[in-house]
C-alpha cells in the first residue's frame, strides 16, 4: 500500500502509468503542447484585445481641464426665452474651439425634473445634436430645437420630441454667485454633462450613446472633469472681471 500511494503521487508520468510516458518525464508532450498553444493563443488575443480595450475605456481616466467662463449677467437671461451664447469648449485653438450654448434662467414650473441645485439655476443647453452631432437651431416661435441633418426635434427643455436623437441635449453646469460673494451678478458656465430622459446627470458622452437603462453602462464617459460629476468637486469660478480676484 505505501508503494502504491507513492506511485500515485509521483511527479513522473511513467510512475503515474500515463500512456506514452518517458522515463524521467514530469509533463506529457501532449500536455506540454496544449499549454504552449494556449499560451500563444492568449498572447495573440491580448495583442489584439488590449489596445482595443484601452481605446474604449481610456477616456474614462482622462481628465480635461476646464475654466469657468462668464456668459453674461443675471439680467441677460429670462425664464421664457433662450439666449444664444458663443462659448469656448477647447482653449487655445481659436474659432475651432468655440461652440454655441442656449441659455435661459431656470423656471421651477418647467424645470421640475432632474437635480435642482446651485449648479443649474441657469439652464445651458449644448447645440450639439445627440444623434450624430450636427448643430441644432432654436426656433423661438415653435419653442423647439431643430436639427437640420436628419430632422431631430427637441422640446423647450431639450428633451427629444421626435426623430433619431437618442437622448436629450447635453447641458453645461452654470453658477451665479449669491449676494455678497465675488462675482455676484454674473452667470458662469462650467463643464458639459450629459443627461438621460429623466434629466439625471451623467459624465459627458458622445452623440448616439443613449443613457437610459443599460445604455449608461455600455458607453464609457468621454474626457471629463469627473467620472461621475460630483458637484462637490467643482471648483468655484476663479476670476471676476475688473476686480482681479
Ligand atoms: S445629427 Fe441631428 S438628427 Fe441626425
């Protein structure tokens, strides 16, 4: 019995009675070739898969610096009409880094969905269509945003009212310092964020990427100031014109 037990636990294939075993061999040639083949297959899969994975999730870890920018005074905006503002979305590249935002004052009777805090007392909508990114145009008479490319239509709150867009228009954080604070009287525009159909905030996504249901997990956030924008992490507007503060 002790001798049998020794044979069963031996590291030599010949002792274990394996077919085709050689004296002094610890791994059969078949097992060895299997391991080599699997290893080579794994390396080949990683060579193709890792760059693709990095390309897909890399932007999640990318941080894009942003600067609060002044888009007007509190008197420039009303609750009932959008004002078109030219904004800078990429610094240092001139006109190519500029875009359009549609801005109005928050109206509690209309804007009763999504977060309601100090970061959206002014509603600032991106002009980028959430189908393929064409610039939308606000038609005041209809109180609709119309996309000229494929007929996308958004309502007054920027929600999809028709056509192929997959989610509401993106928004920008806004901030207006309260009385007694530096910058009081000005309206600042901060980083962009995306919203789902309930106007809940998400890190910015690209056009064509829905955020409802499983969609929020399928598409990684694009370069952003935060993976999940936390209002607590947003820096306050740094410069006040004319005061140097
Ligand atoms: S890009 Fe706007 S509807 Fe297609």
